[in-house]
């Protein structure tokens, strides 16, 4: 009691983070649907992310005294972040510059949030799969700006890369910014497992 990471405690000014990488499970699904093709190794990576996601239990435990709110991403990053925003009565701005290239988990303590497989896709597919794809089972969480070092420490402690992707705002709603920081007109829907 008191340590649980809940959806309703995001605070205005919090950073928004995602663990691991997002979008690979959706990419694998599109290969199975026949709308996309991948080479053997790339497909095996995406397929493994869809069929055997990595539980982020260690990161969740390490964030108990650091994060304000958290949710697992099963219905798409923006759809599940929307649950945090609704329960917390806040809004968010999401930056998409982190989707421009895959990163590494090393000296920076941070990943770019997408895999090299996803980074090879055209920009519009990267956006769709990373922001609206389902079955990633990563953690989306918020934490105060002054806790950044502790977020990085939690990432190291749990051996889980994290990426800062935006911030919580007072104005309700979700604004997705392009890599130049301008609001995007495009709308993103949650992943529908039954469609």
C-alpha cells in the first residue's frame, strides 16, 4: 500500500517515459497479415517481441518511489497514455524526435525507444506502429523533472532502457509534436485487438 504505481497520479510538468522499444509487435502482426515483408533476422526480432514480450517488473519495482503514474502498453502507446491522462485529469505533449533513429542502451542510460528494425521503416509507418501499435507490454510512466537521475538509476538497476518522450501539461488532451516541435494534424487511434 502506498507504493503501487497507479494511473491517476501524473502531475503537471512530469516527464513522460517509455521503457524498452515500441512498435515491433505491430510490425510482426503486419507481416503476418501480409501488408509488410521483412528479412529473416528482422522478422524473427519483431516476431519475438510480439510473441515473447519482456516483462518490466524489475523496472516497475525500481520506480516505486520515483514515478508518479504508470501503465503497461498493450493497446498502443498513445491509447494507454490516454488512460493516465484521463485518470489524472491532465494533458500531454509527445515529442516524436525520438522516433527518428534507433539508439543504444549504454553511457546515455537511454534508448531511442525504437529498434533498428523499426527505424528502417518509412516515417509514417514508424509513427503508426510506435504510437498506435499494440502488444508492446512496455511501461509508460511519468516522473518529476527533478527525478531524472533517479529514473536513469532505475533503468540501470533493472537493466531496462527508458526514453523520455514528452511532458504532462495542464491543458487536457494529447498533442503530438513533429520532430521540429510543431503540433501534428494527424490523429492516432488505440490499437483494436478485435478489428
